[in-house]
């Protein structure tokens, strides 16, 4: 698939539909029993579009008055991979329903871009 076609599919609106903003509070409600305990908001963004690969990112953005660095974000890829609210398998299915064929996917390790932003890459290999 060419770059223009990919850009028409993988828009920020589409990514926001896969992981709506309210999922952050729902995730912390399920994890801690209280959404206000969450130290970050989770936003799905596109890092790279190529003919054979898409790289998305779960951006963990520090909430005001919270400490992102003090939280255990390094164990999150394993949690995200199986958590029903994040539902990566469901996301992949919806991406495929948009017309893209995904041969495999994997989550990368948590990357600390700054004290206020940690990123977990999601690699999607296209067939």
C-alpha cells in the first residue's frame, strides 16, 4: 500500500477511535479502583508509516500534579498486551477491517522520552 493510502486510513481521528481518551480513566479505575490514582493519560499516536510497517505509540503523558517517573511504566508492555480495556488484539482487528493486512504485531519496551512522557511502541508488520 502506498504512503497516501496509508495516511488516509491511519489518521489521528482513527487512532482516537481505537483508544478514546476516556480509556485512561477506565484503565486506572480497573487497575486501582480509582481513576484519580492514574499518573498519566494514554494516547495512541502514529510514529511511522511505511509500505511494510506501521509504528504506533502508546504515549503515556504525565497528569498535572502526578509523577510519571515514580510509576512503574516499564512493566506496562506486558500489562497492555493482555489488558481487556486496552485490547490490542481488538485494535489490530479494527485496523485490518479498515483495509490493512497485518501479518504480525508486537509491543516494544517502554521508552522514557522525558520525565513527563513515556512511550510504548506498537509495531505492526503489513503483508
